C-alpha cells in the first residue's frame, strides 16, 4: 500500500471544510496539533524511562553473577 497521497489529503481537507466550515477548521487543527504533541511527549517519556531502567537491570544482573561466582569458589 502506498498510503495517502496528495489527492487523498486534498479530499480530506475538502470534506473537513464541508463538515466543519472555514471558521471551525483552524480550531480543530490546533486541537489536533496539541493532541499529537502530547502523544509524542508521552511516548518519548516512556522510551526514556525504559532506557533509564535498562542499565540498572544490567548492574543488578552483573552483581548477581559476581555473587554466584563467589559462592562457587568457596569450599563447603
């Protein structure tokens, strides 16, 4: 699939103009832009949180590995 082309976008704009009128269309555009920016901001925060947590998990797992190796070295 090629997605929405230029003709598709023009058709969507014309339909929106007919449905909402020229006065309401800028308000809808601003609301859509705010919604999209909030979504991106939230997605970036989630990705950032996951990146921050990954090194901590690696440190814990390396500490556990060192403890396990130390336990193996000790004779009983």
